[in-house]
């Protein structure tokens, strides 16, 4: 089995960590990115203890800031080995509400744009020259919200969809695929924070056809597939994972 080099942003918790675990279990080397050093360190130690020293490294950075993306890129490419997979997972609904004033609305949209669009676009663009040609894989994290809101967060994830399509068109001739996964409600993450009351969770699960929440490992499995040779003919696609809460389109 060929060992791949994989970058996962937002790799310290939730879907990102679940994704890193699957790649590490495949024998791949993983670089974990995120803002919180302690969580990244803990995640890397877990993967190295389970799969051997050198399986995982980490670098803390705010990926919405160009200078910090440059630092992360220099760390990632220091050994001059091509990257096989880039998973742009960092983000979240960092501005779920506003007070109705124009200033608050503007702040809400800017915050979610920075957290979800810039973190994905800046990292991906910085790493593009270092992705293996042919055979590289890019996976972006979209959301069910890109189809139905809420506004600032859904809009930011809609932008991820169009960015994915742009990447696929730009890179297809070079043998690099670009796809996005769009999860619905996923439990066992920090995403909803204090909003994840029992009533809130029950309402979200009630929207599904399967009567159960998604798991981080479900999304990670889809990402692993999109990064595999089995998906070599799949590019420019948005893969929905929502238990039927939104039907295919």
C-alpha cells in the first residue's frame, strides 16, 4: 500500500479528527491544522500512539489570515514531498445570530465568510502547487445549509460549492479531482455548542428519513472514498450526507 500525504484542516476535533483517524488507519501520514494547539497536539499524539511515530504532525494557524496560511504551508511542504490529499474542513457557524442592525448583519456575514470561505480558499490555493499531478485529491466541506440556509452560514457554504466547481474545472486536465461533501445534522461535534439541547437534537433527527443523526465517522468515510482511486472519475460533485433530510438534486 502506498503511503499518502494528507492535510486536514480543522483536524483537532469532530469531522476533521474522524477523517484523520481513517487516513491514519490506512497507513497515510497526516498533517493536522487548526487554531487550538492543545487539541491538535492531543489528536496527533493519539494517532502516533495508535499507528506509529511520524503518522501525524500538526501546525496551529488561523487559516483566514494569509500570513498564517503561508506559515502553515512552509511547515507542510518543508520535506518537498508532494501532497496527495487536501481536506479543507475548518470552519463553522461562528455567527448564528445578529441583532438586526445593519452593522450586526455585516459582522455576521463577514465572520462566516472568513471562517468558512477564506479558511478553505486560502489553504487550498497555497497548497495547489504542491499537490501531486496526476492523482491529487481535494475535498471541501460544504453543508446542507448551502441549499436551505441559514443566511450567512448557508451563503458561505454555497460559496464552497461554487469554489469546488471552479477547482474541478481548473485542475481536471492536470489529473487532480475536487469534490465537496455536504453533511446534514451530525452529532458528537462542537458545531452546535449550547444550542444542542435534547429538543434541538430531536428536531434535527426528526427531519431525517432514517431517524438517526449522522456521525463524524460517516462524513469521514465519504471523504476517504473521494480521496481513493475508486473515485478517480468523480470530480466537481457535491455529495450529500443527511439521512434524507434534503433529497438529492
